[in-house]
C-alpha cells in the first residue's frame, strides 16, 4: 500500500527523534517503553537501524552515535523548511 510507505518515510524519523529526545533528557525507562511499543510498527527495512538505535541509552552515547548524528542533520533541515 503506497500510503503506508509514504507515512513510513515521515514516521520513522519522528520515531528516531522522539526516542533520542527521551534518552537525551534522562527518561531512560520511558525511552525503553517507547522503543518496545513503537518499534514493531516501523517498516521492516528500518529494523536494522532501530536495533542500533536501541543500544543508545545515555546522552554521551548520543553524542558519539553515527545514527544520532545522521538524524540530527535530517531534523535540522526539516525544521528549517517550515520556518
């Protein structure tokens, strides 16, 4: 279904951003719960990256994470487009 694919391209970056935001702000247990709840709803082709994302559990790990750095850039571009 094309709509599901289109939504996935929006929802996945939001999923990553929200997870990292929880971790960054010290909400570790909420981040774990968020991951357990919403990971299964992400497209199959994102699951490998999500496994890497799930290993991030501290602010320090975010700062040294390649996947977090990638999404930091993606979100900064997205926000500028709407300003």
